[in-house]
C-alpha cells in the first residue's frame, strides 16, 4: 500500500496514511484557545460545576489549575512532559504558553500551544454572607452571679479568634461578625452555627461551665414555608473559681475547696476528710458557693498529737483542736498555716 498523502510505500500505514504523515498531523493534546474561570474577588474561590471550591489560593495557581483541567491528552501519547507558563497578565486575562513533549508510536515529538485564561471576578455566597453581616448563632459569654474578670474576657477573646481561624479552613462561615461588649459579658456573633457549637465547647474546655441553647424564629422561607432560626448559645461560667470554697449536696453533704475546673467537671478536696471528689456539670445546681479564696486566714500551730492538731482562731485567738490527718502530720508546732471559717467551724487547709 502507498500513502495517499506522500506516496510512500515503505512505512507502516496508520489510519490510512503512512507513519510520517500521521505524526506530522498528530496533536499531543487539545486545549481551548480561551478558558474562563469564575473566581471570588474576596477569597479567590473558583466556581466549578456549580460548586465553589479551592479558596484562598494565589491567582497564578488558579490559572495553572484551569489550564491543567482543560488539557485533554490523546490516548496514543506515552511519557508526556508538559510545561505551563504564564507569559503575561492583561488585567484579568492571562496569556499562557504550553510546551508538550511525548512519545508517540516510538517517536519523540515536541509541540507548542497557546491559551488565554480569563478570570471573571464575582462574589461567592460565603463572602456575600460575610460582607452582609450574616450570622447563624450568638454565643453569650457570662458568669453565674458575678462579673467576669478582665483576664477571663481577654482569654475568651483570644480563644474565639484562634479557634475560628482554625475552623475557617473547613467552614467558610466560621467568622466573627462582631463582639458586643456588655456589662454582664460578651456576645460573639458567629457566621456558622456548626462552628459556634465547636467554639463554645473549646471555651468550656478552658473555663468549665454550663451551656444552653435557645433558638429564635427570625423569618420564614417563602419557598418552603419553614421557619428560619438563629441560635443563642448561653455559656455561663460558675460563680466559684479555683481556690474558692463550696458545699456539694448529693447523698452526703461535703464542704470543699475547688482545686480544678475543666470542661467535664469540678474537682474539689473535702475539708473534713481531705479526700478528692468530682462534680459533673449536670449536677451544677447541687453546688452552693460559700466563700472565695481570699477568705482563708493565717494561723499558728500551737500543739499536735497523733490524733489531733491545735491551732489559734485567727479572730479571737482561742485554741481550737482539730482531727489529725495525713496532710497535717508534716506541720510542726510554731508553723504557720491557713484556715477558713465556714458555718462557725474552722477548717485547716492543706499546703
């Protein structure tokens, strides 16, 4: 057989023409001359198949990814090497160069292509919501029957900003719309209810406390008739802090000093037995605040025996005998110690 293109009779025939003519007409890849990408002017997310994705990446990377997605390589190609280059930017239009090298039917060929990528600037739904002040939840940061300290407010603000920054990678509505600073505490307006729930759990891990949610109907979806709600999340710190004195009533009344507070429970030491006990937040209503840590006063050890230890009442200086326990055995006569008076009874505090 001879090639109808060049008349060659020596070379193998491929698709009705000789190998040389086939390779001369062969194109390693196909790419449109003009490519259009919808990108968000605020976060650089791009719209693909009706879905916004890949936010916060540089424009150059958006262009290179658009080129890669648009290239279609012929099935006969082997060992391809493709290099992409942005020759110049004209506003939102990138003039691009594609260099392709590949093996086809045992022969190495190299070809050049040009394409134009246009970035159409618009605003994605998430940025549109953020710019309009959209929010789904409000976290009300409060303390029970006391004012929040300056340090608690400062630490709370730090946790809110740090946590939302971390959550934003997976939830583009994880942003802070505003902080309303009120006398009783701070209100944090959060774009996403999902992220607000995660954030309030992080706050509870740091401070301990009680969480309650209250949905509020704000409008109605005209298309479905369903109510649209915003969620108010109340996060309330306990009245007491570490070092304060509490009474816990369960099956037995305990007077204790708080030693730790976390997201799951309150840990205290029983002032009668010196034993540690835990109270979970579901039992918070069974805790009575008694005194703060500053109520503890200094006293002096005046006598000790294997079964008792004697101290001076720091108010009237009368001697008071208290039961000995292992925590007090290292104390010697003349040593200073701390006591607290609760319900007309003195308790010696462990060091």
